[in-house]
C-alpha cells in the first residue's frame, strides 16, 4: 500500500505525510513514561504501520532508557530488508547511572557516545535522520553540539541531521554552522506556539518540519473523559500535564465534541482530522503519530490521504475558538 509523500526540506528524501512515533513504546521504566506497554503489541504496531505504507519511524534513546530503540530494532529484524522503513532518532537527553530522570547533555563527547549506542541498539550502519532532542539556554553549547552533528554527517554516521524543540534563535545559531535539514516541534489544534515564528523560519530556510503530538498526547482521539484521566496509571506522565488537568481538560474535551460534526461530515476519525490539520499548516512536511498496538495505527493512518479545504479549516478554527482550548497560543495564518 502507498501513502502520499512530501519532500523533506532540501534533503532530497521523500517521506509519507505521517510517520510512526515510539515515545510510548519505551515502556514504564523512566520518568516520562506512558504506563506499562507490551513489546509484542509494539512490534505489531510497527509492522502494521509499514504494511499500511508508513515509510518512517521516529524514536529516541531517552524513551525507556534505550528500550524504544531496542523494540524498533526487533521489529526491523522481522521485516524483509526491502520493506524496512527509514529510522529517525535523537540525542541529547541522557541518564546518569541509576537514575530514571533524564537531563540535557549536548556536549561533543556525549553526542558521539549516544550516536554509537543508537547505531548498536538499532542494528544499522547509518542513521537516516539524527536530531538533537532539546537545546540548552547557552547558545555556545548549542553551536558546539551542532558542529558535532555536522561532523557525524560528514563521517557518514547520519544521512541527515536536524533538531527538535528549537526556537528561532537556536535555529539561527545552527544555520550559521551547517544547514538545519529538519526541525521536530510540537503542533496540535491545542498547542500552536510554532505557528508564529518557527514555521515561517523553516519555510524561508528550506528546513523540513516533522511535527509531533498532533493528537495532544491522545486527547484529540475522542476517547477521553474525566474518568479515564483519573484512571491513568500512576506512573503515566500525563497525570502531571496541564492539558489533562482543570481548567484545560474541560476545554479540551469540549473541543473534541465540537469537532464531531466535522468528522461526521468528512467521514473520517477525530484522530485523522486533528493530524490532517497539523499536516496542512504551511511549512509542515509530515506528522509523527504514536501507536501502542495495530488498532491505533488503523485509527489515524487515513490522515495521510485527508485533504482539508478552506471551509473545513475555517470550521475547525471556529470550534477551537469556541472551546478556548488553544487560548494560550496564536491562531494559524489566514
């Protein structure tokens, strides 16, 4: 099966408009986990995504202290070589011995050590995309880290290099050293902070954008209620997220209800609508969407084929405004 693709910035790569994210499949053994996860379900979710045409997977060593990368590697080994998707991973969020809360380290030595560890865990000779996960406040440290990333690309360790969660000032500092191939920022109907400055910068500089959390950590799937939030696993990081707590939770749940008539008219799922909205924003190449089992993939993969017209986007904007769910963030450009 084939899905629509888009060019990833100036890299020459074509990727499907949706990719599989693997944050949740890292399992429970670290601070920002999503609760218990069955590795078999994770592998089947990856295989289902590939079967349906998804051409890339995004992971990171911080997800489960390396476990997410190990699960991805297992899934890749079970696929014929010609069917294997591109694998994107990250660096810069590391754990001290015996700890399960990560800290940021983008020093040259740490980046190189993480790169070698990811190559081993994933069982690949070269990373399809290597990204700095988070910046530091010190621009000199960011520049030093990015220079190391550029060196890794020159050495053939990574085909492309990018960053995640970077503001314009960080992007500018990196661009002066070597072109930023990609940016991975958060973007959803609720969290829209990158619309004002970051996405325009990427468009102007030919930087590909793969957005994460278009479903706002699951809230925009239409499967949530106050009772389900209260029943979250004690270790699930979402318990502490302001989007899953009042007063924002009620606004977010109201937004979902306001979107249901649009979903019904378009004949899609709520997840597909939310993802298609994120992918439709100017400058966005594709969206990363998580899945913990194959059925979740089935629930959102259709977003790759869903085209929203101007009327649809206006109706969605009206629902967002009425709910107040995105009141803290700028409106999309008209």
